[in-house]
C-alpha cells in the first residue's frame, strides 16, 4: 500500500453493526461484574417445612413438604428425615434425598405414613448435605 492510497471509509451499516456489537459486549461485561460484586459466599442454608394438609388415601397418610435453600451455595445429596412420635416413641420414620438444590430453589415431596400423623408429633428436619 502506498502513501497515495487511502483506506476506504466505513459504511453506515458497518458503523451500526459495530455500535450494536459494542453495546452487547458492554452489557455482558457489566452483568458479569455485577454478579461478581454481589455474589454471596455463604454456605447453603436449607430448611424444610410441612407444606399443606395431610391427605389420607387408601389407609396411607401423605405429608407434603417443601425444602428451600436460602443460602449462597448449591447443596448436593440433601437428606431429609421425618419422624412420627406417638406416646413419646418413634412410631415411624422416613428418609428422602434430593440430588441438588441451588440458591433460592425450592423442592417439594411427600412422606407416606401408615399411622395418622395428627395423633402424634411429626418432626421434619434436614440431616445432611454435601457441597458440589
């Protein structure tokens, strides 16, 4: 290329495309920065609660529950235990495992008992989890 030759000027379409691509890149960089600055480095905070009324179907008592992770990290292999205590003794117990639950995620399930849970005390608790 000699000094007398000039570079071709950019067309309007090239400038519009460049502006749009730059805008998209700026949005992506801003979102990554925002996520990085606001990320909470908290362990999982997992809670379990009875969700709705107990149902009886064919002599079986279904106890729906809900598990919520309000912490900052994902938890794996979350183990939930339910114990039905009647007259001071554990009459029945059940155990479930949720593969993983991420931040602000909710999972639902049900424990099934052969005895009526309303005739005793039902204890639901998280027994354990592991970090990914």
